[in-house]
């Protein structure tokens, strides 16, 4: 039975084509071409149907890159390119499910086919990642080796286009700017990029968790924590902070990057324990399993502004529990009482919220960023 066309593919294809046209326009590099509308639609369509299939009980997790083999280094080439269809993609998925491996897609004889695999792709090459059944992410990277920039998220019949102008909003946290891809290429500006890495790692363990980033000077934050802290760290764990101090000289070295990944996963793992993990703004770990309490004399948080960086998303005022429950309420209360702090909250279902105090709004603001972390 032939597969029916996936209705959302045509809608997202037009938006993705517009994104690449705006960013590249007439300045397309010699080693790159703008993706054709029909090609984008075909890749999204094939990825969607592949995401719903199973191979020996396993869900396919694949990444499709629209790039010719001659534009990448050391590709693995199939003797006969595979059809771009759900069955071949599902069959080959176990070979390419590890992060950083892409199936290369390019037209052959007038139709798109899978020519092989690659680990390195040029900047601004369109990539489609099959993240979960019916959940697709269109992305690209900027050539600096950092996290991919998400362009669109498609889940079932829901299409979310990332709003690049979200970084221009008042009180936009630096972490959001990084996720949207507007920090300086190659930047390793301390805790900002590390917060992104920590957020991605926190979502991976799927137990939910909170990171509270507090000022390194002073201890006023302790007024909003129940004492004693179950797992207070004394002296503070400084390995991550020490590594970041070497970032300018070493961040392009593979050994430095591997050490960063290991330390980020180590710290993010602490957030799986019930309670909050506390870091300073220098990324020194002070403790975990901490219970948040309302600062003496401070009012209860009754509402928070909330935004999501997607096109058509409107700011709203909601009670913090509507963002995800008691974990979110506790984080919102902490930021309300400790206005120089930042709270990162991961839900078990994958939602992720960054809480900051907004001087412009004079209230707690919640930035929903899970669409940028996929």
C-alpha cells in the first residue's frame, strides 16, 4: 500500500524554504544550494511515515541531511542509493541512530534518494531529525560545531515555526539568545552555553528536575531554601567552573569538548534527585536535593508571564502551576524572591521552562524553550 501524503509536510516546507531564503538569499556559498520546496516536502513526508514504523520493536531515530556526497568529508557511500521512503529508512535506522550521524539525501535521476551516511555537514544544510513517533525537527548548524539551530518542530498535525525575533524581546535571557542561534559563532561565553548543554542533558534523564543558578557573591539565596540541604557539597564542586576558565584556549580541542560533555552529564544527573540543584553563576555546584521555600515576608506568586519562541505565540499571564505543577510553582517563587537568580525546570514529559525576573514587567517571566532543545 502506498503511503498517503502527510498534510503538514506542505505547510512546513514553505516556512522552511522561507527561512533558508532569508538567511542565504543571493549569498549562497559555492558548496551549498537552497533546498527546493518539493524536496523539503518529500523529506518531511518520508520522515513522518518512518517515525511511525518499527524495526524489531525499536522506534527509528534518524537524521536526514539534504546534501550531495561530494560536499562532505569521508562519507560512507551505498553502492546503490536507497529510495527515500519509510521502509528503507526504518531498515537502515539502527546503523545511524547514534548522535551526529546523518543519512545523506540528494536527487538522483530526478528523485531524492539516500546515498549513504556522513558525520560532518556544511553550515546551513537542511537537516530533518526524527525525534519520536510523529515528532520531527527541521534544523541546521552554523558551522561552529555548536548546537544545531532549530527552524521548525512538527508533531502530528501541529507545526511550530521558531520565531527568530524572540531574542529581541525585553528581558530576553542570554540562554534563549544562544538557543535561537544569535550569540557570536564559536562563542563559549561561560555559563550561557553551559546552561543550554545542561538543559539538553536534563531532558534526557526524563525524571524532571530544577537547576537554580544563584550569584556567586553573597548567600541571600539561602533565605529561600529549607536547611539543612540534604546533599550540600562542601567544598563546592568546581570542576565545571575550572573547565570553563580554560574555554578560550582549549574549547576547539576534542579532549576539552569530551570533558565538558562528561561534566555536564554528571551535573545534570544530580537534577534527577528530588529537589533543586544549586549552581553559582560561575557554575560551581553547591548542592542538590534542596527544597525551595518562600522567603520570610515575601508574598505568594500568583501569576507569571509566559512566552514561547514560536511564530503566532502570544504572551499570557498564568498561575505558575499551570506551567507544570508544584515544581514550576517552587521555581517561580524562588525567582520572585531571589531576583538575580535563574531557574531551569525540566518536566518528565519533556517540557522545559526558564524562569527569570523581568524588570520590564515587574513580575516573574517563564520562557518555554522545549522546541529549541529537541
